[in-house]
């Protein structure tokens, strides 16, 4: 009796010791996640009367149902594929973009200066690392007023550049003066021509191709010299009298001529400002 009790106790203590000091659990329980329902969350349960199941009464879940598409009409024409259509032209693509995103920027600023005139009409071709530009054909003629060498003193020495003054005009009342600098004479002339096209002004003239203020008689010609004569000839003036007083700087004289021309007005503009007919201006 004592021996059986001793063996049962020893087996019980050995089992307890293994369960107490064992590194592995005796049994594993599956992981579970429990969410607590909020206190104010209402309980919603679907009622059998709210669910309509009459649609599924005549359907067999084991039956293989095939899709039967409707018949196509007689005048049906299938659309062409994206790749099979004719290629769109650049005008059609531009019209589509304008329809989606609005008209593109034309390059004409608020002041009327065509700032991108060179980009649309200059053809660039590379040759031996240099860029060649064709002559612009927009109805404006170019005339070089002056080309000078200018130097810039830097830490490493002097940098030699060329400055060009160019006057452009269509000889129909449009003229502009520009200046540009570059390491080569050709590049300087091109830059100054671009700058001149951005500064185009309209010259007021009469039917005798002279100025409305102190007009010259027909057959007088352009009596002026230096940059003044070039500006007037490129504007289309054929009868005018002018004289330079003071400095002989070609750029300053060309710009001064443009400023003087801008201050002139036609007879119709003066009569409109005064509110009187043109015939009363000479009374």
C-alpha cells in the first residue's frame, strides 16, 4: 500500500515538474482577435421580409449558363482600331490640343512684341559642332549700323566680344532698333536683329511718305546722316529733314530717332482728342 502510494506521488511530482519547467507549451491555442462593439452602435439585423429572393427561385446553381449576346443591327459598322486609322496631321493634333487645353500661346505679348519670332522661323542645323541659322524671311530688311569690339576685364585677363547695332524695317511704316553682343560678328548681328524685331514701332506718315509734323515737300528726299538716315529709310520715309546735335554715338542717335518718331501723331488722332473735325485744325 505504501509502495503504491509512493510511486503515484513520485509520478505526479515528475509530471508537475515537467509542466512547470518545460520551455515548450503543452498545447497551443489558435490565435483569435476579439473586437469590442461600441456602446452607442445600433444592432442591425436583416429581416427575412426585407430580402427579395424570388429572382433565384428558378435558377439551378449546378446548371451551366451560357451568355447569349444580342444581335447586331444591319447598319452596324465596327469602329476602326487605333493603329489602323490614317495618321493625323500636325494641324489636327494642334486643334485637338486646343480643344482640350485651350489655345496655345502665340508669342505675341501684351505690348504687341513678337518675342518668339526667331524660334518659329529660324532653321538650325548642326555642322562640325556649330549651329547654322538661315536668314529670316518675314518681310523685314536688316541693315547694320555699327559693329564695335568691346572687352571685359576679368581676373584671368580680357575677354574680347563684338557689339552690333542693327535696324530692321519693312519700309511700310514698321521699324525697330536692336543691339547684341557675341564672340563672333555673325552671332552678334543675329542677336541684334532678334532684339530689333522685339522693339518694332509704327511710324506715322502722310500719303507723301513724310511726317505729319513739319512735313517735307515731295521730292526733298531724306536729308539726314548717320543712324538717323538708316532708321528713316528702313521705316519707308522718303521726304524728311533731320540733323544730329551733340553726340555722334550711333546707338544713342538711332534710339533718339525712334523716340522722336513715337511722339508724332496723325491729324485724325489730334482732332479726335480735341473733339473737333479735322478741317478746324488749320483755323
